[in-house]
């Protein structure tokens, strides 16, 4: 069974590897990664798609990322939005779109959400359990 995980990690370096090697998910959607564009972030056997965010003082804030297993065929979907969002399509038993989105408290959702609503489709999930 393919496992997809979504996690507000509050920092990319906080136990992401532990999660991967405990569950071996096909895809992990991360919010609040706190990465700057110059930061190097790599996980063995996973591709990383990310959108970083810096506040006015240059400090990393928010940010999102998708980690996709190299064992799973996938491709990046280009999103034309100001939102902190990234998306990929992964081939499981059928083609699945995975999008991760972080909305800071100051975000005007009604104005920006239409820019990712074209991804469409219903939301279905199966839970993965950490031991």
C-alpha cells in the first residue's frame, strides 16, 4: 500500500529522516519548512520540490516542500500563484496529484485560493500509522 504523509514539521531538519525510515512513504508533504533559498536540503532516495519563504528581515518563515520517493514515477506541476504551495503528480495504482499549501495567518485566502483550485478532484486518504 502506498503511503502519503502530510506534516507541519516546523523546521525541515526536525525528524524528517526518522519519519521516512519508519514509514517509507511514497510522498511527504511538509509545511513550515523554515528553509531559505540558499539552504541545501537533501534526503537520500527522495526528490525535493520546495517553495521557500523569507520575511522582511531575511529570516526563513513558513515554506513548503514535497519529498517524493525515487521509486515512484512523478513529475512536478508548475503552479502560478503567490501562495506557499507546490504540487506533483505521482503514479500509484493511478495518477494522483499531491499539493502542499501553507497559509500564514495573514494570508487573504479568498483572493489567492483560485490559483490552485484547478488541481481539483476530491480528497481521499488512507492513514499511515507510526509505531
